[in-house]
C-alpha cells in the first residue's frame, strides 16, 4: 500500500500496483484510473441532480427552511463524492471486479446511516408523500439512492472511453 496525493493535502491509500501506475511521471488526469474516477463523479453528479429534484417533493423542509436549488445541487455534489468513495475499491482492487453488485448493498447501508443521522439531527424532514420502509421507518427513495445511482454511475463510467 502507498499513499497517492489526489488534490492538495488529501491522499488516498491504494495498492502498490495502482500507486506505481499513477506515479510514473504522467499527468494524473490522463491516467485511465483517474479518468474513471472523474467519469464516475460526473455521471453520479448528473444523476443525483435529477434524482434530488425529482424526489424533493417528498420532503417537508431542509433545516426548517425551504429546499432551494442550491441545497439540491450541494446535496448532489456530496452524494457524488460518496459514490466515488464507495466505488474506489471496485476500481483499485481486482478482487472486486466481478462483484460490482456490492456497490448497491454498500450504497444502501451508507444511505441508511445518513438518513438516520439527517432525520435524527432534524436536518431534513419527510412530508406525507414520502414512501416509508416500515421496518426502518426511513424513506424509500433516499435509502435506495446511493446504491442504485452508484451502481449505474460505475457501470456507465466503464463504458466511457
């Protein structure tokens, strides 16, 4: 394992093989792995903007106020970041190559924690239109969002040359 500096002070631990490939003096933005990560981010961001706008009708408020387009764009940005983080093992570790379905499971688990945190801290609230998962008491659309869009983003990025 080694550390690869992605931007500024942030670094990511990756396998020695991936690290060697990234540090051969080439422009990191031109490296196929970095292109894939950027592609996943862009696809995830676009899908999340659409998703956030469509399912915003299920929310009563955000932090007690109106849900604005800026709030939806900011949520989409962070959702895309989370999706990139969820997909990193599937990019850097060949063991996960044929197990991309785990992105769905991981995304759902992450979403459940985020929803419990958001509802518990009163950052957002559902309105009566939100379909609720009975056992969890959480909204269906936010729970499936990261898993579904993460998987679609990952698979779409695989087909971008």
